[in-house]
C-alpha cells in the first residue's frame, strides 16, 4: 500500500466525493428524462383517447396513467423520491399522512363525479 501524506489524502477524498456527486447527478438526470418521456407519452395517449371518442373507462384509465406519470415527474423534478403506486386499500392511509395537501383531495373528488 502506498503511504500518502495528509494533504494528498484529503485531496483524494474530496475528488472521490465530487466524482460520486457527479455520478449521482447523472443518474438523477436520466431518471428525470425518463419520467418526462413517460409523462409526455401518457399525455399523448390520453389526448388520442379523448380525440378518438373512446369509451369513458378507456379515457379514465389513460387519465389515471397520465396523473401518475405527472406526479412521478413532479416529484423527481422537486427532488422528492417518488412514491410507489399504492393499492386502493392503502390510499386512505396515505391521505391521513398528508393532511396539508388539499389540492389532491379536490382533484380526486372531481374525478369521481
């Protein structure tokens, strides 16, 4: 093993930290780009279903996929780790954890009408 003086050791540690940060940033950029593409694809599918006059359940499914892709993209853009898709039985538990997010509750109530 090579013996390093203290100054060289500190420089190598700094270099390694910066290299890891750059690699992490590149991975996050790829995740964001992938989420943006998924969002755009879902928006296109929703628009296509609406323009084609598809059945209401097909449009609702495309809308749900779009909203999920949009939320994932927004979370990644904002630096928040996106949540895994929850089962319907788990949704009430998630709502109780986030009482300050009333805008989602308004959207959900308008979706069900």
